[in-house]
C-alpha cells in the first residue's frame, strides 16, 4: 500500500513491479497452504470450481478484509501527512 499511494513515491513507476513481486513471493511460499486465494474473488472462484468447500470461504473474506483494514491503519500511522 505504501509503495503505490504515499506522497514520497510519486513519480515512481515501479510500484506495480513491487506489488507483483510481493504477490508472486506469497503465492510461491504460501500457495500450497492457502490455495493461492489472495483475494475474495479467487476464493469464491475456487469454491465454484470445487477446489475447497463453501464453508471455508469466510476465512478468506475475513482474512483479506481484516488485512486490508490493518494495512490502512498501519499506513495512516506511518504516514500521518498523507491524507
């Protein structure tokens, strides 16, 4: 979140590479445990595909939304001037 939205990174066109590399690293390391569901749409798609049960989707939704909220809080604490 910081690499794409902070005022200090304006003019930097490489934030997409940083975000993509982070997702690649997470999928490579944790993919076999999570199924690679790093957003709720992927988790719902995997349920439709019957890769895992529908009763497990709530974990991905709560985890992703909670992680996003936590990232926003940490970002606002670390960058009080970026509003």
